[in-house]
C-alpha cells in the first residue's frame, strides 16, 4: 500500500493527494515484531495509519501486566482518540504484532482547517470520522465479548463475530493465541484447555490461527 492509497485520501484527486501529503508532512516508518510503535506518554499529538502489518494498543496495569485495548491492522488508525481528547490518557502505547509500516502525521492537520479551506481537506476529515465510527463499532464488539462470563462464551462470541465479518465459517485470527488470551482477559493455559475441549466436542476445528466453526 502507498500513502496515496490509505483511507484518508479516498475520493480525493491524485494531484490534491500529493499536495496534501506534503502539506501534512506525513512520514513513513517500518517496525519489527515486538517494537514499540508509539509511546503516547511522549507523543500524545500523533496519529498513525497502518499501511501494512498488525499492531496492538495496550497499557500496563498497576501490577505491571499488559492489558490489550485493541488490535489493529491495515488501513486502521490509532492515536486519534488520545489526540482529540482534552484529558491525558497516559500509559497507552502501540506495539508491533506483525511486521508493519506506519504513516505518521500530527493530529492538528486533521483537527484544523487549512488556510485555503479546500474541499479535499473536508473530504479527509469526513474519511477520518468514518474510520473512527468503524472503530467505535469494533470496541462495542469487544464489550460484547467481555460481557460473557466464561472463557468458552467469550471465545464463541469472538469466533462468531469473525465468522460473520468474513461471511463464512472458516477464518484466520489476525493475532497470536497468546494475544487472544490477553484480548479476552483470560489465562492462556486455561484458554488453551477450553479450546481443546471445544475441539474435542466438535464445536470447532483449529489449525494454529485458523478456526472453523462446526456448529
């Protein structure tokens, strides 16, 4: 994916895209698995757009354990909630889960209209709001998952969401099983035991990250 292909420039003419990329001073950076993509304690005014790969947003709890807030992939945006908030949402950081490339920009380029009040800037703002709305829907899905009491119920809820999103019973998780345990707030060993039970009972079939719903 090129910078011109990211969601921010959907519906904008090619000439305007090049001008806006220069105006927004967008920079690209690559990260390897495990690297910190952004520490919002130090960069609370930055917005990142994922051009390739996969990242997670997380913070550490009082005991030092990592708490996963959300998982993001290609064409997702992160940092916008912190940048647009008047409150300090500190302790949040982004970590590369799958080798990735990120396009960074300052949030003020989105929040403030340019001096020319150009139409293409309006389109970019509208594109950003559409993605933020999509993210709100994803966060709602996670609340639905975590509202279940048992590990099995959480897993089945998540699997159903991914199945519906893909439009079929077979899908591949975009993250590791260790991350999955963090995502549903469960002990990894207990989660793996439950997955094996579900497989033995004929509810699912698994092959690493690949999941198939059988019923």
